[in-house]
C-alpha cells in the first residue's frame, strides 16, 4: 500500500462524506448530539459503534468491567484487548474508523448515587445492561432524576428466536424500549451475537430517529 493510501483523511473530509450520505441538516444534529451508552457488553458495544459510524458528536462510554474471553461471542472487542477496561477498549475500536470522535469514558459502576452527576451532560441515554435489577435501577433513576432526557432501553433478545419479534416500543414521550420483551436467559438460550446486534441496532436507530425528528421540526 502506498503512502498516499495510508494517509489519514482530515476531519473535514470525513464530515463532508457523512453529510453527503445523511444530509447536511441531519448530520448537523448528529454531530451536535451527546449520547451516553451505559453498559458496554453485546448491546452497548454495538450501539456505540453504530452511533459512531453515524457521526454522533460525543459518545459517553460507561462500564466497570474488563474485556473477558467469554465476551467475544457477541461483543465488539478483539482478542488483543483481553483484560482492558471496556470503555478504553471500545474507544480504541471506534477510533480505528472515526479518528476524530469525541469520546468520554468512565470506568465505573453506575449507582443511584452517581447517575445524576455522571449523565448530567448527556442528551440521550442508552440502557444496555444484562442484569434486570441494574436495568430497572438505571431506568427509574433517569426517569425520576433526569427529566427531559431521552432514554432508550432494551428487554428480551436472548437466544435465536424470531428476528422480527424484536421491536421498538414507545413507553412514554421520553422513554423507548427495544426487544421482544419476553426472551430470557436459559440453558441453550444464551445471548448470541445476531439477536443481540438486532436489538442494539434498534436502540441506535431510535436515537437517530429522535435526532431526525428534531432536525425536521427545528
């Protein structure tokens, strides 16, 4: 490969390409958005990568876990990243294709006490936890302590069932839930990449839809 082919494109060149693909008005909204992804497993890592490819202006990546061998069946990490904090590893992956992305990382466990402060600057919040109690805790805290922010959560994507059963539902004007709502972990029905990624795509797409609606009504 020649030196010319290896040359890093400028930030302006990347922005112009995104505007050509997405339209200037929508891309301006995407570029101005601040999105938090809470939990960087199968759902969160795929959500973050999708939003980064769309040119979301700032991604806030939050997780307290490290990349483990058991993650690689469905999460967007590499063998070379085993043992790394997930926020750091995911930021590294994103910068491979989006070198100018603004990424804020927090290697911390979210709690009722720290959520209001940690998520205060984020306009949109993606809930991407595995544990039902953590899902409920984050959802309740955002809806009660952070009014006005959009929350996109997930429930039900285990196994290899009907892809079309995974849907996006509007729960309130600020809260959307993606998944089939019923699939639970069971022997032989674990979390697998295809269905998890379908649900993650629903969540990322809901963020884009919300931003597109803002662009159309601005």
